[in-house]
C-alpha cells in the first residue's frame, strides 16, 4: 500500500472525545486530482488502544466536508463505521469512497465519541488507492 502524506487526515491523533481530523485535504489545491478514474479507500487504524472505565465507549468515524480547513461546520458525507470499546491496536476500518459525493472545498474525518468517557485512544486515517488486504487459501493440490 502506498501512503501519501498529502492524503493523511490523522497521524496517531489522540481522540478521547468527539473531534475532527487534524488535517484536511484541500480539494481546490492547484495540482490535486484525487482518485480520478480509480477507486479510493479511506482507512482508519487504531494506533493506541481505546480504554475507558465502563468498557462501553465507541468512536464512530465519518468522512466529512466543509468550506473551511478547520472543519468547524463539517457535514458528514459518508459513514465509515464504529470502533467498539477497548478496540485493540491494529483494529481498522476500511471503506470504499462512494462515487459522486457532493463535496465542499475541504475533506476530513470526524470522530464521534459515545456511551462513556475514553481515557486513551489514537487513530491514523488516510486515503489510498490500494489497501493492504491479502487472503490466503488452502492449496488445491496433493503431494505424495
């Protein structure tokens, strides 16, 4: 999988309450041609395990768009998924970005906390054309 620093929304961003990504992608930037003609995926990884006192917290992740880089009035355009309480390091959500989304100038990620109070948890989120997924199958041969 190839990662581009310009397509990173969060890089080990600590999230213990509702927040937006520390970085936003400017869709009006001079040379941006984001995924033209190819599938794009949003990948969100847990970098530091989520913990809370009641083991009932969740973090819902969504792709958001806004007219300002701070994403202060962001609108969710695609729900990605939810991390359950106590999600371990390496847990991840992967979603194909829906084609034809109506977007404003900036693109980011929102993290919405619910059902408790997180004490730890950090996430990395990025756009990529290819995801690091491999599935191994049993051999269909017999060696004698």
